């Protein structure tokens, strides 16, 4: 579980995060959504400590990460897997070596066991054939998937993905969402995803945080979002006619279920 | 300007301090050190060959041109060539060239890793990136650059001999005789001290500028230019300081 308490961050006189508090639970896919430039990446980097927040606290399982010394931070980080917006693959290594790297650095076991684990992860993201290619030789979407394989190879407790499916075709994108969801449930991972992909929101958003101009504007589940009254959120999520239609269909579907009120914790 | 100097110097020292922590996996650090040594050492052999041969040749020709008096024996030319190359040309000139070759490579490699978030990715895994990326580069340079300087010294003197004999200035035997005259071992110690100092300057300054790149691809180019310029200036400054102290 990750808890954020009043995170603030500015660059120069530009206040990017103006006090964000939230709780992200284990075994759930937590989404941070918001317009481009609303501070999603900055928030994620504050959570993992790549950017130091000006004020506020980040708690990992009730341990104050922000107040830790380097050594303790390192040990928390070894439980973190992260996919960067630009994939951040090591370009001097092949795909296989990229995924192997965390295992080489921290893993135990023989070369054969490590190799088996690497191929297993590459298989999960459908990339077994590209194992010997270099990052420069594969497409952007493939890089993303290698990034995911590298992030999960050590069985992390916390998984951070910055836009895992931007630039992917809808099918691969769904595959990635499904994979992340499966992993989250299977290993009880606390997963945090930055996205503006509506499919992700609807298909796998257990807990959604909507950011607007550096503040948390709305938060709830993907069923609650269907009934959300927040105007900014609605303008952002259901931006097209197509999506508005889809929303109404989904609403009707939910109404058909007699117990829908109980399922939604807090219908607005 | 002054404040920026102190800012850079301070964060440079902090970077150096940050390099020292327990390696997460010593084997990987060792691998990285070997890799960097090969990159720096083998990668610069070609250019060191070329410059030292020509440097030696030119030194012989110009020394002979200046020593016109018939009283001075020919062998003295060889002696002067030897000392000039050992004292100044092999360590300093080679290091200036290496500042361009190795320095820009280190700065742009780290700069690229910074911009493409590879450094962040390592950091997230719980790796001390200063220790894993910067330290092996500095150690690699400290291992290899003095070797390159020694090679440059030998090749320079040999190049000087070949040029002298080819131009008919001095005979092979006279040159060899001159080489053996009054050789001071202290000079070699001085040359090696210089090469270690310069190796440290080149690698650490370039790593500092590369590691701290901010912005986009354009900044990588700027950082590597700055790294080379600052390294060169510091090399010349250190050259002067070491000469004043040690000679
Ligand atoms: N290092 C930095 N220095 C100055 N400003 C920054 C820095 N990083 C981010 N910003 C600013 O913070 C704001 C939020 O950026 P951020 O990258 O978090 O957006 P985002 O929500 O991730 O957008 P996108 O969906 O396009 O990835 C932007 O206006 C950006 O200009
Ligand atoms: Mg972003």
C-alpha cells in the first residue's frame, strides 16, 4: 500500500503539484489520469523518489519513504518495478540483456534459471522472437513491452507504469492492460499507472485518481466514474460522442443489475 | 560567474563522494570496469599512435633546426627530444587529445543515458548510478591513460629517431647514444604523475557534465563540448601547477 500525504512540487515559480493526497492499495490497479501536462509524470516520480517533493510524505506500507536514508530507500527500490514513458531501455544491450539486467544485479540462481525467467517474462509480453534485437531495432510499442518485462522480472511489490499503452495499437494495448491486471492480482502488487487511455480506465481501473492542474479533482472506481457528476472529469473522460454513447450503454447495463447500489460504494 | 563556479565545484565534489557505497553486486561492477577500460584504452590506441609518431618526428626536426652550433654534438638532439617528449609532449599533448576523444565519449554517453531516463531506470532498481556508471569510468581512465602515455612516449621517441634518420640529420647510432645520456628516472615519475592527474581530470570532469545534463538532445552536445573545454583548461592549469611543484 502506498499513501501520499499532501505532495507539493514546483519548478521555479510554476507550481506543478499543489498538494496531492491519495491512498493506493495492494492488489489493485490504481490509475492516475489527467490531461497532458497536468503533472502525472511528476507525481509518479515524486512517489518513487526520482524527484524530491517540496513538501508532503510518501508512505510505503506505513514506512515514511521521504524520511529514509539512502540505504533504506535502496531496499524499497529493489521492490519497485517501473516502466518509463520513453521506455528507458539500455541501448547498449539486447532486449534479452535488458530484461536480464535486474536479475544479474540482484537475482540469485544459475545462469540457466535466470535465462528461463527472462524468456518467461518476454513470453508474457509476446516478445520471445525479439530477444536478440537491440532497442534501436524494435518499434516503440515493442520497447514498451520490453520495459514491462524488465519491470516485472524481479517480481516487484510495487509496479509503476508511465503510460504503458500510449503508442500501441488497441489490441496490444488491451493485452498489456490485461497482463498488468493479472500480475497485480496474482502477486498482490500495488500497481500505479499513468494513462489517458479510456480503455484502460474502463477495463482495469480499480481505483482512479483524476488530476486537474496539480490537484486531485476526483477519485473512485471505474464503475463510479460512469455516474460521476464532476463536470471537468466528464469533459475529460467522455470527450467524444462515441464515448458518451458508450457511457450511457454501460450505465444501463449496470442498472439492469438489481444490486448496483450496493456494488457502488458511494453513488453521487 | 563566481557563484556558478562554486555551485559546479560543490556538486562535482558531491558526485565524487556519492560514488563510494557498497556495490550492489561486485561482479557487475567489475564487468563494467573491464568494459570501460577496453573502451577507453583500446578505443584510443589509434589516435595515440598517430599523434605520438608525428609529435616525435616534429620535435626532432625542430630541435635540429634550432641547434645550429657545430660545438654541440649531434647526440644532444636525441637527448633533448627524449626529455621534451617525456616531460611534456607524451603526457600533456596525449591527454589534451584524449580529453577530446575520451572526454566527449564519456560526457555524451552519460548525457544520453540521462536524457533517455536510463539513469533513472537504474536508480529505480536501487542501484547507485554514480558508483555503477561514473566510478568505473574514472578507474578505467586511471588504469588506461597512463599506459597510453607510456606508449605515446616510446612511439614519440621512435618517431623522432625515424624522422631524424630519414632527414639525414642524425645517424641511428648517434641517436641511440643521445638517448642514454643523463637519463633521469625522476622525469619518468613526473610524467606518470602528470598522466594520472590528467586521467582523473578528463574522466571525472566529463562524467560530471554528462551525468548532469538537463533538457534534450541538444544539451548532450553542449555538455560534451563544455566537458572537453573545461578538461583541457584544467589539464593546462594542472600541468603548470605540477611543473612548479615537482620540478
Ligand atoms: N524538470 C522539470 N522542470 C521544469 N518543469 C517541469 C519539469 N518536469 C515537468 N515540468 C512541468 O510540469 C508539468 C507537468 O509535467 P508532467 O510531465 O508531469 O505532465 P504529464 O501529466 O505527465 O503529461 P503527459 O500526459 O503529456 O505525459 C508540465 O507543465 C511541465 O512543463
Ligand atoms: Mg507524462
